[in-house]
C-alpha cells in the first residue's frame, strides 16, 4: 500500500536543507578571503 504524502513536511525539510547549505556557503565565503590572501602570498614568494 502506498504511503500518504506529507507535502508540508517534505517542503519544510527541503527549505531547511537549503537554508543550511546557504549558511554554510556564506560562512566559507567569509573565511575564503582570509585564507586566500595568506595562501596567495605564500605561493608567490617562493616562486619569485
């Protein structure tokens, strides 16, 4: 027998996961410039 769909729960779960993913990406964007600046300086100095 097929299960009764629970559309509200499924939609809320998808939205919750999207919000988590979006927050994670925003957090990495904030951290990325700090880490990127350090790595580019260290990468350039040994090669030059």
